[in-house]
């Protein structure tokens, strides 16, 4: 697992909005900690920090491109889980490449 570039990158967590259904909140029986989210409407929530001009998810810990990761990895919302499933370790994924380029990192 040490060769997984996602364990040092973090670019996706500092590039995209992360919106998800209310049912994913801990208070609703899900896993995502309520305190790391912002309510958008009665059914939709967003990870805090991902809607800033320079996004950075409140759950992201560490330094991008050096040693970065999700502080709530086991409890991350569905969009984060799905992002990682699109291509193994981001290899060949266009969104991953855009996120990495935004932070001066080479594509995988």
C-alpha cells in the first residue's frame, strides 16, 4: 500500500466540491461527521472547505504532494469513495490529472 500515490497526493481533496445526501451524516445513521459539513438544503450537504475559491476539504490532513490523506477515510462520503473507484490509484483518470495539475503535480 505504500506505493499508492493517493497516500501522498491529496490533490483531489483540494480541488473539487464534495456534495452528498443527508443520509450519509452520522446524525442520520451514516458515517460522515456532521461537524465537517455544511448544509446546502434539506437533502444535500457539502464537505466543509470544498466550496472555497481555493478548495481544501476540512478532512484533508498533511501537505499536498508530500504526505496527505483523508482524516476521515473510513467515514468519507460517497463522492470520495466513487472518485477512487474510477481508475486504480488515479492512473489514467482525467479528473485526477486535472487536480494534480492544479497543484503542480505530474499526472500519474
